[in-house]
C-alpha cells in the first residue's frame, strides 16, 4: 500500500500512480520486523497494543478502587462509565469516550482484548493509523450515545463499541472494493456480525452500544474512501482528524481526573 493515500500499488512502483507520492523500500526491507520496543510489540499491532495497554491499566485501577468504593459499579462510574444521570444532570458528555476504555471483569476484558487484537491490526493496515483512530473514536462515541438514548439508567462500559466500529469499517471497505478481495473481506467480517448477534443474546450485553458502534464505524469507513485515489491534502486532513481524536480522548480523561469523587461522595 502507498504510505500516503493507502491505495494498492505494485512492488515495482517507485511513485504512487494515485497521489504521486514517492514510495520507498518496504518496511521489511529496511528494518527488523520486531524493532518496536526491542521486538516486544509487532509493528502491525502498535496502535492496537497501546489501546490494550490503556485498557489493562484502567482495569487494574478498577480492581483497586472497587475495594474502597464499595464495588466495581461504583468504581466504574467514578472512572468514567456511561451513566445517564451523570450525563443528563451534570453534562458529563466525556463519559461517551472514557466508557470505551473500561471493563467490568476478567471475562469482559479478556474477550474484548482478543477481539481488538485480532481486528485492530487488519483495520489499521487497510485504513492507515489516522483513519483507524478516527474510526475507533467515533464508533465509541456513537455506540455509547445510542446506549445513553435507549438505556440511560444502565451503567455501560467496554471496548466493544469501538470493536464493532472496526467491523463496520471493514465491511464498508469490502462493499466499496468491488473485487474478489473486497468480497472475501466483506464475507469474513459479516461472520463477526453473526458472533456479535449471538453474544448479544447473553444477559447484561449492551446491544445499543454495539449497534451504534457498528453504524458509526461503517459510516466513517465509507467516508474514508479507501481504496479510492487520495490526494496529499486529503491524507493531511485525516492525519489532523486522527490527532484531534487522540487529543479529545486525552481531554476526556482529564475530565475524569478533575471530577473524580471521593468514596464518601459515592456512598
């Protein structure tokens, strides 16, 4: 793929035929595949691993706080879970972002981590890091917004809104790419939708967040236009949007810190 516009090119191309960006040597020819952090993180999973590390860190914090805050649910609300009354009464809309990085148990974080690790690298490879960040961010917001609308009293958390967004984006890519590869990708990720529907039958699953995340991811994936030809200006726009997504996420966690309650305030 062209590193600038993410269009498919051949190994012999020295200049991208779509955006005229010079194409250097392939990564496998210029560096050790395990060069990131001494080989601890595969290059294709770098962004995904960072998200997983944030999720794991917040999960550890949840386990610690649950002892002093009187339970996991109270601790999760303090850490930024989606909870309608806090959003409606206190206008804490940042919870629509922070909720996507919290988990309520070992099985919950284990299943989401496996799904994110499996899907993250594929989506980032197809769309590029900037688009990947925008897809994950907006899918998370869309998922928890729909959850807020349909189940405002339910405390909701988890990376599954962002994960379903990745699935939606990959199906969008498969629909837009009218080739055998596009068809295969679309069919493969439709299988993930079947798995999601089955998981949605379990008690306590927030299907609204799944649906909102899927629709949000599909919409961004469709607008992203991969693998349509792209200009440098368009790619610069996506890089800016990716950076904005990261900055908004950081701001939302700053709000968690600034509004963090004491145990007595939540009891």
